C-alpha cells in the first residue's frame, strides 16, 4: 500500500474536529534525528487545531503503523459534554 493511499484510506475514518466540527487531515511530520522512523499528526482544515501524537512510544518504523495509531488516538478522544 502506498503512503498516499494509506493516508486517504485512514482519513475517511477520522472523526471531525472536536472544536469546530470541520474535516481534518492526516499529516506526515518530519522527525529530526530519527532516520527511518515515522510519525503523523492530525490538523483541522478550518480552525487549525493540531494533534501531534509524539512520545517515545509513538515513533514507528512502519508508516502504516504510525498512521493507524494516530487515527486510533484521535478517534478515541473523550467528547466534551
């Protein structure tokens, strides 16, 4: 699976922005100093809200694994009441 196809495939699963309700986009972030590692974030196309899911457990050697994990984290967020 190509990375562009994986991004488009997973973007269809993303919940809308919790702040404005707009569509969000999956973005590939550069990780300086980590050759061969990948990380992705999510950005709202309207209000600019950015979720960058980075810690020592979220730098992956597989782009698809990184995408799947950031999408899971985004979609499992707690909704405000």
